C-alpha cells in the first residue's frame, strides 16, 4: 500500500513540475528595445551612402519588429511617413528648379532636414519619447 501511495505522490509531483514548465512560455509579450528604435532611425542616413537604403532598411525593421518591440509601430510609421514625404518633396522640387531656382533651395532644405531629423528622433527614441513629426505628411496613420 505504501508503494502505491509513493508512486502516486511521485506521479503528482512530476506532472505539477511539467505544467509549471509549460506556463512559462509567452509569445505575445513585447520587449523594450530602445537600441533597435535608435538603429531604425539612424538607418535612414543610409540614403547618403547608398542612395536608397533610407527607406528600405527602416521599413524592413518596422515590418518585422512592430509586434515584438514596444514603440516600434509608432516610430516605424513616423520613419516611413517621413521618408515618403522626403521623396515626394524631392520629386516636386526637381521641376521647381526651372522656377527661379526655388527647387535648388528646396533641395538644400530637404538635404539638411533629412540629415538632422533622423538624429533628433534617434535621441528621442533612446529617451523613450515619441518621434518628432516635423515636415511629415501622414500617409500611414
């Protein structure tokens, strides 16, 4: 009789430990990763190196990590909206060059803002602040 009770107690303890192991897994929890947010913002500067990476790399980071990192959805939308706004303004400024050279001034302004704002937003992301939406058309809300 003692053998049966001992085996039963062992069986219960074993299954309780197994159920505790199964409760630990949680795939829906988001993590805080300010460094990834900073990398997403700074990767916009790839436009100055490659000419096209400033939209593609942050877009890939945003699409792959928006459900895993806290704040990535907000910052990713801001980055994509900003890059699309820059592309649109650049396209508009090219024909504006013929209008008294206003397009050249506009291209200089776009170049300065496209360099400064990703750095400002990277600092804001590292401090857990929302991104600055200066000069941004909200294509994605």
